[in-house]
């Protein structure tokens, strides 16, 4: 089973569970019905906002720590110069 299939099947299971609880086919144990009726409608929006916040945080953290890998940075520069040299030998102007 590939990773995409696992994520898809887990998402389908969570979605079906949410719909069954939302339409009160299943009940949530140890949670009052009034509390569940207040929380369940806003749960997808809360998850969307949480995912967006996590995505922005991880993007920002990646930008902050971009130069924390000097050996990878140097390796990338060497690969870029090698590619430019190969293109120059084939007659392509890269600068």
C-alpha cells in the first residue's frame, strides 16, 4: 500500500466518522450532546485553519534555517557550476 493510499483511506475513514457523528447516527462517548452540537459544525474550519497555520510556520522555519546546512549549500554551488560548464561546452550561453 502506497503512502497516498494510506492517507486517502485514513482521510475517508475520518470523513465517514465525522459525517456519522455530525448527523447523530453515532454518539461520542463521555461528551454531552449540547457540547457536540456546538463543536462539530466548526471542527472542519478549525482543522483547516490549524493546517494553514502549520504550513505557514513550516515554510517560515525553512526560510529561517535555509543557511544552516553549509555543506549542502557548497555542494549545490558545485553542481550549478558543473552544469554551467557542461552547457558552455555544448555552446549554450548561460550568463
